C-alpha cells in the first residue's frame, strides 16, 4: 500500500499494453483469497468482485482498475491459502 507501489505499477504497465485491444475498455476486477470487508463479509472469499458489485465486477479502463484497487485495498484483509477452483 502507499503511493506508486509495485503492484500498482505492474497493473499500469501490463494494463496500458492490453487496454487498446479491448473494444469496450471494461475490465472485471476480481480478488482472490481475502476478506472483502467493504462488502460486509467477515470470512475469506476465494473469488470476489473488488468493486463490491457481484452482478457487474467490471470497471472502465486501466485507470478505473487502479482507482478501484486504491479505494478498496485498505478494506480487504489478505488471507490464504487461495483456492482458484471456484473461479475455474
């Protein structure tokens, strides 16, 4: 956490390469292996929408992905192990 952390830099570096190839510039932002307290949850979730909207986990553009990350990361407690089976 904090300004310009490595995770945020990676989101931007990869995202700005991929973004021009996406026709609607909408990206699902999914969290794995955490407790999304901003969604009112108290237990670990292995697949949750970071924007808090299970019906539409997408956000506009990579700038939106980074903004969503910044606005919610403090309210997500990281937890493990992470299970990807529910997503697959």
